[in-house]
């Protein structure tokens, strides 16, 4: 049992199965692929299927924000004011998201959270 | 009306606290009359909770928006069936459902074992009361479903993705499973507190455990079916924290169901079993907490949830109390027997337990890892599907193998030669299957090939067990083959029900490998214009154009396709999106065409409707996915066989545990 525990601890720390999950304000300190979580700010520009959808992501509880460009399918719940996360890399101040990496967070699958109600 | 609901909850809270405190005092002092009174209070609380539930149900059905809960979870246009399902669509209603099921199941379990809970396990009622007190407290003081405000003109509505028949059944079944695990836990802890550490608590709660476990398993698969059809990304399980929340207690409960057999038969693993039952219960609480609080998405959402901290506190109390009780009673739990051989049925059960618990722990670690890393390193690190897939395979394949080998190993000490002889046929079948699949090109997914080889091994072993048993019975009596078969299963329901469940797991495995290892996906980067054709596998999809339709509560946009396979027309499919008015949300409405003969699904997702009439499309071919749903039915069938009351077994147990008043 202890051996099993050790194996998976090692696996998580060494293998590429894990991704840092960051807020926009923490992004500057990391290079490489990360998962970025934040609130979608208006305006939404462009098209996710042609040329890329552009928007800003802000810290969920904060003010730091970063521009994002995303291509791929857009989840049903995506909207301004919603908490989302994308995977990608910061390139010259622009967060370039991987294709189809956009996920909307539904804090509880069963209830609209207080934030989404306000929007 | 809201006042009636509030009053009913306050009365229920009072009764439950009375049952816990008075019952505890009575159990401590051995006051039987007082314990009867506490038991009656527990029964009565069920009535009070039922009244509260009826009030909420009535408000939901009547669209009484003066109830904040109703205004937040329904709307005027919402169809009645979904207005009813909004009962468990939100936090407060879910808590009420928890309490309703808990008082209901608790009362039933106590009522059916009245003498036992009075004379032998007096701590059962106070422990059930203690657990129920927490939920009643939450409902009265923290998250009341009966908060009122001036009624808005219309409600917010129900999350559109929950407006699905599967979501009407999935949550209540899940709660039956979660809450049902309270019963074996309460009896186990009562056995410890009452110094009755024999296996009576296991025997009495066996069907409760089995039923809760079956509910939980079936609910997980219903949730998967919902995700497959409604969330519509083309898969069926995504290692989402909410999915894992139900999987973890199910895994531990599975381990428990196996290890109790060792205790019943050999009087071993007594400490291990109380640890497992406490673990399963704690994980079911943790599961409720995860689904309700959303803490896992971000440590920050923790503060937003009104019940998160309370729940976490309660889980901590439950774990601490269980550990303390187990430690205090450790001397009573020492097993008189030891493991005699590493090749024996007991040992096989032990390996099965280690793998199941290790799997549950790795899932748990994956779920809490973002929180741990955020606390330690300042930012969250999430583990994704590769992590979970790796361990599901690493621990899952040995478990599958054990499903085939375990039932063939003798108790106490098995001879390797005899074991080898009985494994001859299954091994042969497995090797032939593997070779055939390799020749057919299944080598494209090595894990899939190994999985199928193992699956055929287990299926062969199960069929062999049935055949052997039937033949043995037939040689004894003069019933025909069918009569012998029925007699075999009927007289050993637990064993052969278990085999049927094993078969269900293998069927599930075959389906999961099919969709996971041998599926096809196509997602063209260019939009598809009306009249254009897209090809995937042997299928041709010709896009005919889009239509819009207004339903009661949504605008339905549909793209229509002419589908053909190998040039043969198969008819028209329509996939698209619904835009819900009151909820101001859009939901994906995928098209699924199941081909039962070929055992594959054609799965069509419309990514986006463009203004010029073209669409973005994603199409998948999912082989064997329907076996996953079939496995759910076989699973329920096997569980029912194993659960079905057996008069002979009852008599045998009655002789074994002739109740002696304490």
C-alpha cells in the first residue's frame, strides 16, 4: 500500500500529467504550458472557428488580467462574466490557448453560482 | 406555507437531537424504556421531514416564487416534471432530500431490527440521530429551503443541461446510495460502542450495503449516460471531480462487500472492515460536499459556498470519532484467525481490497491535489485524465484478472496444481481471443488488446463456474439442465448474483475500451455549407440546412443531415442547440445514431451555426459504447439476485445469532 502511494506521488510530480493552474496575475512568473482560470471580460471579438476568439481574462478575486486568443469549440456556458479556464502559453503578452482547451467552470453542476446570477 | 415547512424542520430537528442525546444517555446507562422513546423520536422525525419535503414539493409544482428556492430553480415555462426535479436541483433541496432519505432509511433499518437495536446494539439509534442532527441543523440554521422574499414575476429557471430525464433519476438514486452507506456505518459504530464486535452488524446490514452500493453504481452509470447525451463532448466519463465524488465511495464499498465475506467465513479482517465502512461513509459525505460546494474548482470558491465549511467540519468530526472508537475497541477487534496461505480465497479477497482501496486513494489524491498544491506552492496544479487513466489501468487490470481467478481459488489453502487445472480453459479462451483480435488489427491500442484478453479470460471463468455448478446439480437430482441452473442460482443467490455483477463489470470494460481505444473523431476546421458532404469512417453526412423551432421554453436550432453508410441511405439526423429564454443559456443537443447490429454510435455535434447558413461540425464514431449501458442493466440484475431475500439463509442466520438480550 505504501509502495502504491509512493508510486503515484512520484508519477504526479514527475510525469507530464499535471499542469499548473494559474490566475492571470500569476502568469508572468511562469513559462511553459499552464491552465489559466479567470473571469471573461467584454468585449468578445473575432470567431473561435476562424482566426480566433479574443477576450480578456481577469483574476476571479482580483484585478490582474491578460488578453487571450482562442480557437476551437466554445462550450455552451461560455459568456462574459463567467469563470472559465483555458490551457496554453503566454507569448509576448498574449495568452495563446490550445485548440479546444476552453472549459467553463460550473462551481456546482446543479446550481447557478451567485456570480452567474448577477450577470 | 413556508412557515409550515420551517416549523416542520424545527420539529424534526428537535426530535432528531432528542433521539441522539436521550438515546446516547440511554445506551450509556442501559435504560431500555428511554431508548424506546429515542427510537420513537427517530421514527416521528421522518414524519416531520416528510411534511417539510411535501411543502417544498407543493411550492415547486405551484410555481410559488415567494420561496427563494423555487424562484431560483424553476420558471413558469418549465415543464412540471423538471419543476419536480428542481427539488434536488439546488443546495437546500438536496440537503432536505439527504435528511428525508436518511430518516427514512434509518427508521426502516431500526424498525426491521427492533430487538437487535434495543438489546444488542443500543448505540444504533443515537448514532443515526447524531448524523441526522447535522443535516437538520444545516436545514434549520444555515441553508433553509424555506427562505421567502417578495415573489418575482418569473423564476430564474433550471440549468438547461439538467432538463433531461436522466437528471430526474440520477440525483435521487445517487443520494439513496450515499445515504444508504450511513446504515452499515451506524450499525458498525454501534457495534463498537456497544462492545458487540462480532459480525452481527455485517449480517444485519448486508442488504442495506448491497442496495446502497447498487444504487450508487447505477446512479454513476445514469450520470454517465446523461453526460454522453447531454453534455455532448462525445465521451461518457471525464474524471470530473463530481464524477469521482461518486466513484470513490463506490470503490470502497465494493472493497467492503468483498472483505465482509472473509469476516463472515473466517472471522478475519475485523479491523479492516470497520475502517472500510467508515471510509465509505466519510467518502460519501465528501462526495456530497464536493458536488454541493464546488470547492475543487478553486480554493476561492470555498468561501462563496455557505455550507462548505460546515460540511468539512462534520466530515472531520466523523473521521475523528470513527478513528477514536476503532482505537478504543481495538483489543476487542483482534482476529482469532490468521491468513494461512497467500494462495487462497481469503488472500484473493485481500488483493482485491488492496487494489480497490489503492484505486480509490489515487482518485482521491487526484481530486484534492489542486488544493494541496495551492496550499503548498501558492498555485494550484491540476492532474488531468492521463493521471487517472494511468492508475485506472494499472490497478484496474489486476482487479479484472482477480475477478477471474479469485472465485476459482479454494478457501484456506489452495493447491497450485488444482488452480492451474481450473484456469486451463479460461486461459486458453483468453489466448485465442487475444490472437484473433491481434489478427483483426486490435493491436492499434495495446492497452485495449490486453483489456480484451483479460475480459475474455474473466467471462470464460464465469461461464465455466455456471456450467460446472449446473452440471454438479444435475448429476445430483433429476431436474433438467434449466431446472438445475435455476436451482443453482436460487440456492446460492449471493455467489451467482456476484458473478453476474462481475460479468457486468467485464461488459462495461469491453464498452469502455471500445470507445476509448478504438473510436474515430473528425472535426473539420472549415465550415460545412448546405449541400456539402462530410465523410467519417464508412459514413457520409450530407448537410441539408438548418431549421429553427420555438418550444415552450427554448428556441431550438437544428442542422439536418442525410446519413448514409457505405452508400446506403440511413435517414435524416438533426443535431443543434437549444437557447433557453428564462435561463439565458444555450445547450448542445447532439444527435446520436445507435447501430445495435454493428455495436457503434454515430455521434454528431454542431459546434456553431454561422450567419451564412454554414456550420462547424464534430463527428465521432463510438464503437461498443452501448455495452456500457447494457452493463448497467446487468449490474442491477446481478445486484437484485444477490439481494433477493432467501428464507433458508434467514433461518440459518437466526440459528447462528439467536438473540440473547444483553
